[in-house]
C-alpha cells in the first residue's frame, strides 16, 4: 500500500512531509487544544499530554497522509515526547496543566476533528495507562532510546493496526 499521494513527498530520511501551501499547527498549539478540551475533573499532566500528541500525530498521518505538527516525537523512557512541549510544561511535574488560549481558527476541520477524536478516545485514560499502551506499540518499541519516531513508522502502524479498513482512509 502506498501511503503518499501527490500532495506529500518523502524526505531523505523516509519521513512523510506535508505540502508547503499552509502552515500547519505547532505541537504547542495542538497541546493547548487538548488542554482546552479537558474537563475540570480531568487531570492532564505533561506525561498524558505527550501520549495524546503521539496518538494525534499517528492518526493524522494514517488518515490524511500528512503530519499534524512538524516537531519530532522522541522515544524517551516514559514514552514518546515532543521535547519543546515537554519543556513548556515541565514546571508542573506530575500535576494538572493549566488551560491557555489557542486560536481554534488556525486548525482545519480535519486537524480539529483528529484532535477531538483522540481526546474522546484516549483522554479518559490516566497517563500510566497511556504509557502502558504506547510501550506495546511498534513505532515506540522499534525506535532507539532518544531516537526520533519516524512519520513512516507511525503512518504504517496506525493505518494497519488502528483503522478498521486501511483502504477506507480518505485521500490527503
């Protein structure tokens, strides 16, 4: 199965890269969107947020064959992480992260849909549950410690393991 279409291209390292027409949201903006979706009783820690970013990136790559955000997901001991986002919220330790403003108009309908769907599916789980899930998934387990989890691995895994029928994935 080919995971690319005419609007995406392979980078030298095999990653899928988006078309240059518009700026995609940053991982920080996606993180802030997740925090806006959190209910008062939900505890979204930095650890949990990192897993939500992983799932959002994976689903977006599988469904639309383009990344949701440009920043790399790195395979840390505790699971995948976007270092730039981790550093932004590091001061909160294991505690709940605060909501902050994000321009929701900056997201396409597809991007917002993936973020909302991922939060609906995975936001209900504690960080440790998400960690255990991720630690059993090949994009994470096949990436060396402190290595970049490639878009190619994420797309292949999420298409073949998480979509009901990979042939039903919409074109990019």
